[in-house]
C-alpha cells in the first residue's frame, strides 16, 4: 500500500475515458466532497479531483444552484460542503429497492451455472435468516427455504457476514456460538471461530463443510452496501463431495462474483489497494 496518494497522470484521467467528461468531473467532485468531513476550498477540490480550477468553479456553482452544495465565505476564501439533498436522493432510491429483488437475477444465474440452489442470508440476532432463494430443477432438493433461520456460526452465510463485522458488532455474537451437529461439527470455541473468520477475510469467502448436516456443504461471500459495511451474504448449497471437493475453487469464484455484483447494485464501491 502506498504511503500517500498521488494525483492521476494524464494517462490515468478518468474523464478522458468517460463518454461524458463533464459528468465524470462533476461526479468526481461530489465524491470528493462527501469523502471528507471538512469544508473544502475550490483549490483543494481541484487538487483532489484533478479537475482544472476554472472548470471546478463552474461545476461548484452549478451544484450550488441545484442545491447539492453550499458555500461559506470566510474573508476571501470560499469553503464548500455537500448538502443532504444527496442523502434524500439515495433514500428515495433505496425505498423502492429490496435485497431479495435486487439479488434474484444473480441468484438465478448462479444456480443455473452451478446446478445447485443459491441463497441470500441476513443476520437476525445470532441467527442467519434466508431472505431469498433460487432453486434448481434437479430431483434432489435441499431443506432450504425463505425464512429459514440457523445459528450464524454453523453456516457459510453467517460466517461470511461475521468476518466483516466491526469488533463491537461481532462481540455479542461470540457469546452465542453453537456446537456443530454434523460429522465435521466444531466446538463452540471462541478463538477457533475467530481464526476461521480471519481465513474468511483472506480468502474472501466462507465454507461450511458438513458442520451442521451430513453430506451438505455451502460456500458464501459477503454482500456490502453503499457505506462499505457488510449487510448480507450470498451462498451456494450442495453435496459436500461437489461443493467442498474438486469444484471448491470454481464455486468460490462464482459465488464471490455474484456477491460482488449484488453489492455493486446496492451502491458499494470496492476500495482500491
């Protein structure tokens, strides 16, 4: 990781690749305003976004006229900040969307690709609740359904969420770990579980391999929201010999791609290394 950020070079300027450079510049300025807790001068905005100062001034005046930004004049300095109109737009958008609806196309595509049922789960206390499912036409059906709740630490869906929770959010869950009932069930050991969550963060996906049910395995990846916080997980369930066997890498890659696509639909922007 670089110790400090540098301004984009001419070859890296995103507005040169964008179909509408003017819109690209305006969006970069909005992102810069929202990303800081401080008011910014026009010079600071231009430096952070690599937008020419004169162009930056025109964009800021337009944002002010449309109610997306306000300025405070101190002496000869004009200090800018965003307004809550951006929040109002986002709230209106989110009010018309819901996770099961947004995730269904990706679940359907993944289930067809892998030939196994796929699910989205959310945390409810120390349980994971299935809120969406895409089934398959196979005569073999698994005991999963929308509304089903399971101990979070016994499921790949739960592990994928828990691994990316803040410490204060994870702490109360660690006191409610359940021992696995399956042939590969693990004890309700706090440190053992924390070690597993550390591996999930490194791998980018969680694995449940016969921990709660014999011959059943699941691979799941986290779903992130617009604030880069984990809000759910997406997983594929099947026979352990398939899911956790030779196909594990392929299944994990497909699950991660589907979860990332849903995250993007929810407004998540992945952090760059």
